[in-house]
C-alpha cells in the first residue's frame, strides 16, 4: 500500500516548434509504502533534448536530517546559478559573434 500525502509535478516544453522535443519536468512527492515506515521525500528533475533524458535526483530518505535537506536545496541553487551564468554567457557570446561577423562582412566588401 502506497500512502502519498503530497505530490506536485510540472512539465514544460522548451520550444513550441514541431520538430524539437526538448522539455524540462519535475515531480515532488511525500510518501511511504507501509504504515510502519516513515514518510520520505521523493523528487526528480528531468531535462530532455530530443531523445536524451537526464534525471537528477533530489530525494531524501531522512527528512528529519537538516544537513541532508540543506544539501538538496544547495543542489537546486547551484543548478539555478549555473543556468543563469550560462544564459548571461550566451547573451555575451551572441553579441561577440554579431560584432565579429559585421567586421568580416566589412572586410569582404573592401
């Protein structure tokens, strides 16, 4: 008997183009499998680009361990920071690429 007292899931496609199938999804559940067990936190993040999924586990067997919980939150915070840094570097790289290509076009016209 599975006893779930909380569950939340989300899924978002990364683009609305028909030929791209990237997605990001997560689920968070609090459950136990018997009345004799304590509840545990089960959580997974899935990143998918075309047919290559990556699963990152954030589950906790011992929800009463504050260090384990802080570690899980740190994992999420590091993912957010890394994605934000990547976004900033993509913007910078895009600007550098545009500028470099303008200079190449100008050189070709001379």
